């Protein structure tokens, strides 16, 4: 069964086409990243996949079900984090999760480990209105995981978080994938996408312009033909594979090479070269 599928999705707001012929599929548990600048249509696509927004063309499926007609049973297998939406400002962290666990008829003892997962247990009695943006982000993440979903939708999951908490969230996402959870996330942080994602799709002006593994995309657009060589003496040398072929062979035959790495571009430099835009 296909876990997530978009087939020629289109969406228009007034006279502006914001999504054009969007197609991709996720066949097995993975971390799939949708990358693009603000206003590129990332959140719009998530809302369509979740059945929260009607599309103007194409089809979409979650866990084999039409996303425009998802049943309660299917929604019960989906976790959603769309910024801080749905948090009750005047209630505490623990009371916010208590409301959510009641909706899913979960035992009360699921709340404590959920708060500990995102380092909010010590702030469990604090009202949401008194939390920082990063803390609200973490609470939304805990809520999305509370019912142990099979598919997790995350919209900019680490936006506003400090580096330590971001690292903890990344580790948790890797653990979830190992347990068979499919994670669909949006981000404009290319380093995060490279670190986390099995595959990424570049979304620009409503169209997917590239979709593959981060490594494959960087390799595809590598036009430098350069390698970085670390010598046995610890010196770093950048050489051209074609122009400096003899020198590279001489260093290797003489045993002077400790490591050698090709110098592919980053996801960010590839995106900029394809679109002329930075991810902001």
C-alpha cells in the first residue's frame, strides 16, 4: 500500500496558481522533506494532503485513502504539527495534552513520557501563553506524537528551537522512522534536510523542480570535478580530477593520501542555481 501519494495536484487562490501539477509518492517509511522558500506552497500542499483544503485538480492519498475523504480511523493514524495551531493559551502544557489524549481515548500515563521526550516536563504546569516560541513548538510536537501515528506531518518542526533541542528532535525523528513511522516535513533549512531526509523535493513557485535523495541531487548538479585530499601530513589540497589527474595518482601511489572526497555542491547551492533564490 502506498503510504502517501500526490498525483498532478493543482491549487489556485483567486487568479494565482499556487500549486501546479504536483506529483510524488512514498512507498515505505522514510523521512521525506519538502523544501522551498516562504510562500512556495509548502503549507498549502500539507493542508491538501490532510484534507483540510480542497484541491482544484489531481488526486491525493494517505494510507491508501482519498485525502479529501479521510475517515476518523485514518486520521487516528496521522500526527500533525502545523506551527503552534490548536494550543490553548490559558491552559498548562499538561492540560493541553490531557485534552488531546481524551480525544483519542488514551490512558493518562501517556502524558509524562511525551513531555519528557521534548524536555518540557519541568514546565508541565506552565500556561502556554507564558511559553517561548520554541517551547510552544516542542509542545505541538509532543501532541503530534501522543497517539503514536503511522504518518507524521511536520511543518517547519525545528523553527525557533535552540541547537540542543533541535538535535534532540532530530534523534527522535530517526527513532520514529526506525519504528516504521513515515515523516513528511517542510523546511527551508537545507542543512537540516541533508541531515534528516531520505529524499527531498524542491518546491519553487508551485512546482516540484527536483525530487531525489540529497546525495543524488548534489551529485547530479556537480560541475566542479574537484576532490579534497587530506595528506598523511594533515595538509588539505583541492585538486581537479581531470586537470590534476597525474598529481592525484602520484600522491596516491606514494602513500601520501590519508583521505580523498569529491566536492559535490550543497543542497542550498543547487537550489539557488536552479531557482536564483535563497531559502528565506
